[in-house]
């Protein structure tokens, strides 16, 4: 999932594209989302601390687009 997202961003941005910075910033946002997700979990395991789930890796604008797609399919 992360690879697909980053490839899409890279292909869409050819002018002044900073690949390493983009990947680092994306990874840091994934860590932030993971931390937000697990902070309230009372039964944390080591696996929880080292594993990203789908929601950790999806950017907000992508989540909104996915939500619209799913809503349209259900309508």
C-alpha cells in the first residue's frame, strides 16, 4: 500500500520533486497515525508497536476519496 501511494505521488510530481524528503515525511506521518491509534490500547503487544495497519498508511485525502468511493458503491 505504501509503495503504491509513493509511486503515484512520484509519477505525478516531476518538477522539483524531493523523493527522499517525501518518503521520510510520509513515514513520519505513518508513525504519528500509528501512535494515535495505539495510545488508548491497554493490551499493547510488541507486534502492535512495530506494525503499521492500513489506516496508518493512508493519507487523509486518500481516506476521504476512499470513503466517497465506498459510499457511491453502497448507494
